[in-house]
């Protein structure tokens, strides 16, 4: 029994665990925005879904897509494209609750999953989100304005899945994109 060897083994063990924890965190985080990535979203969403079912709560899923991403990349360069994605990530973090699951699931696509008590809560959430986007655009920090298409889906009374919510929110998003010129259509919510 050697105390120096034991102390060194404990230190190595602690450092190894810190590295494992860091690798695990990196595997679940989008390195550009700091939000959850696709893998983390689906892992956490399934847990959230089970908890919501057990507590008899409804879930609301927003699917958000940045408009004109290709044009931003082509006109201002890919670094500016990265900047706008980081900016959207920051706005999402400042808009939604810590208990909500916020993720970048691909290119310029983001999802937010949350429990709702009152189905009308989403209008306040979207208003706050739109206000945060408008305030950012008003400051003219970027050489263009951020424009987003948003679709949402609320879990229904019957059995539903995360994939079903995403499919409905995605459908609502494309419906919103097609109606963008209608100023009365800020976003579209489909009930599963």
C-alpha cells in the first residue's frame, strides 16, 4: 500500500471522469450554437414525452426555419451564415424557458419542445419570440434582417409521438412559408 500511488490513481480517475463528462456533453451539443443537437433532442424529447403523458400534460413543438439561408451564404459568405445561426440560437435561449428543449436539428432548422398548461400560452411565447427578433433586427447589427418561418404542433388527446409532432409542425411551417405575404399569419399551429 503506497499513499502516493493511491493519490495519483484517484487524481487520474477524477481527470478521466471529467474528460468522459466533457465528451458526453460535446456529443449532445451543437458546437456552433451551443444548443442541443439532433441526437440530444430526440433522446431528451422521448423522456419529456413520457413525463408529459404520465402527468397528463400537453406538449407544444415549434419547428423553425431560417428564411433565405442560401442567399445569406451566397451574398455575405458562410461566416455570416454561421453568425446568423448563432444569433438565432442566442435569441431562442433568451426567449424560451430553461425547462424547454431547444435544439438545432439541421442546417438552419431549430425545434423547441415544451410542456404547456394552457393551450393559449403559445401566443404569448410566439409574441415574445417575434418581439425579440424584431428588437434584434431594429438594431441593424447584421447587414440583413432575420426572417423565420415557424410551425407548431400541440399534442392531442389520443396517442401521439415526437415524430408525429415534428411532422405536424413541419407541415405547419411549410404552410406558413406559403402564406408569408399574409401579414395576419404570424405562424401556424396544428393540433395532433
